[in-house]
C-alpha cells in the first residue's frame, strides 16, 4: 500500500486464546461392550475404594468448573441402561461412574477468532459518550470443533476499546430435549428443500399446528415400519425431515453466569464439527421490538448448512434452519432493519460473488439478485461479506472480504443505497485492512477477517481475526472512510 491509500488504525489490543477455558463434555470410550467392561470394573470397587478414587477426582477438578457433581450425576443418568437393574450404587459411586464417561474440552485450544460486535442490551452505568458491547468469537479446540463464545467491553467517546476480562469458568446451556415445531413453518422448509413429498405429507398430516420433535420422530418410525421398502425419493425426503427437526432447537443459560462464561457448543448432529462464523446483528423491527439475530454455518464434517440464531437477552436462544435458493452457502448477513417492509440479507450462495435477497420470513430466502462480483486484483478469487451492513446517512456500509494471490484475505468496503441496496453507490478501491507482518502467521496464514463491525460516535470499530488464530481491534473515522469511496 502506498501512503495515499486509506488504512484502518490498529488499536494494539489483542484477544488471544486461553487453553485454560474448559467445559465438561460427554466422553464415550468405545462400543457398548467396552463401556460395559468399564462399568463392570467400577462396580467391583468397594464403597471405600470408590470414595478414595472419587476424592481424588473432586480434588483435581472441582475448582475448574462451577458444578462438577451435577454434570457427573447427569452423565450417570445416561448410562443406566447399561447397568444391571438390581445395581443400586451410592451417590459417590454414581458420580465416579459419571466421571469415567466425562472429559474436559478446551474451547480455545487452537484459536479465538472471526468476531462480530453489537451493542449490549444493558447500557446502565455506562459513562456518558461510551457504549457497552457484546462481541461474539469463534473458539476452536481439539478436532477443529468450533463453538461460539462471548466477551463484553466498552467503546469510549473517542472510539477506544476496552474488553472485560472473561470469567474463570465456562458454562454450557440446558438443551430443550423436545422442542416444539410450527407445522406451517416446517412444511415450508421441507418445500424449500424439495422434500415435501407424498411421504412427508403423510407423516405430517395427523400432527397438530404445533408439534413436538418426539411426535415427528414417532410418526417417521411408524411410517417406516408400515412400508416394506422405501423408494430412494421417500428415503431422501424423510432424511430431510429428520435433519430439519435436528437443526431446529432451543437452549437456555443460567442468568447467574456472566455472559463471557456462556459457550454455545454444537448441539445438532449436523453441527458436530462446528458452529462457525456467527454474524450477530441488533435487529430493530418496525414496531420497535429488538431481536439479536445471528447467521452461522453448521458443519458436520462433510456438508455445511446456514443457520439462524435469535435471542433477546443472550440467555435464551432459538436456533432454526435457513432455507431457500439464496441459503445455500456460508456468509449470510442480515440487515439491521426491514427495507420496504421486508427482511434483507446479504448472501453468497455461489461461493464467489455477493448477492442480495429480500423476504417476508426471516428463515426463508429465495430469488437472490447479484450485487457484486470480484473486481480488484486483491479479490479476484472470491468476495464475501464481513458481517451485517452498517447504516449511515449516506447509505449502507458493507464490509467485504476479498481473496487474492496466495489465498491472501483482505477486508474491503462498499456503500449501498439506503432505500434500494441492490444499487452499489461507492466502493473502496483498495483494502481497508490487509494482513501486516505481525498478523500473517497462524493456523491459516495471510488472513484478516471479521464477522461484523459497530459504528459509535462517528468511529467505525472493527474487531478482526488474524490468520484464524487470535483477534485484534481496528478503527477508522466514518467520515474519512465514506469520503474515500469511489
């Protein structure tokens, strides 16, 4: 870059992974026979021996988690079917059994990156001219499994960022084991997936307008049992129905736990390899109601699926599938308000160009219109969005990412018309942020990337990832940035 080119200012603040942030997770050490063998060895311990072994477990792990005993008791309850019916263990032996089928998972062992940022719903006690924020981060650990973590902090009146120290512990949410599905919405999702067939119609027919997942599972089992042989089309449509049911769920955290201690770990089997790149946005509807939405990518090791997360308080989260022609790839980002009475979404369903879609339903996206194609040398390979558009008086500011030679990722910016965002009215000809020498090395070299920025007091604050490893903060005056658009 030459001296006349615009660059965002690095603030010098880094958010780095902390391997000590661990959660308890189920551990399945092999087949049922192997598990029974382990259980048999534990059952042979005397009560005194079990007490001695468990005292060591508790001594080693109780300071690393809020409530070790509750989790171990829960793990024991999942193993009852493998135990003899007449086996009546003491509390200590129950907890000891649970401990053999539990492991710790270090959420940030590999990386803490790809941030997005939104205003905190609670602004009480904030100094005049400052704003409290919530930052989401993609945490990656063993097996490259990604989860969503949070940090809080403040931006002062001149745009300087302070990030609060995270809590000592990390907590998992309670999962709604049998969530309710809305039949009309579920039917439309099947239609969008091309899976509304005679088979799925028959399965859904007796279900009420609001049904539980367990009722759908029972109907599918009954349908399969009533058919000697399913056609390949019937099998595929039923598998789609099972996938949609699995991908739509709810989770709730304890309000007593600080936000930085809450981690959204994969729940659905279709997320088992990660929930990736959350793009949070504070959405204000036409009646003034505020909902925090986030698009993210579910990954099962083979396939990706775009998902939508929503919350009003960052305690209770609802997760559902995104469907339609425009919801076929990574990198969807919702506008922070309706435009012309409709939801609007940036999408990249062909994995190369940027598109814009409108919808009456926040979970269904069809008929995308091409918005941008790679134009500059630093983005010839592909372009994508870097989070939800930011509204300014001159238009919608959309941060983009571009991929150039040697798979180098840079962050750029374009300006869209406020009333008709299909119209591009300005573009920064060079990157706003490109990886410098201190940011080039990491899990994925030569990459800077963000999932969202925030505008405060005429300063655009951009948290961004460096080489898929850690996170930094940059900022730039919005007037300077808009003034350099071409």
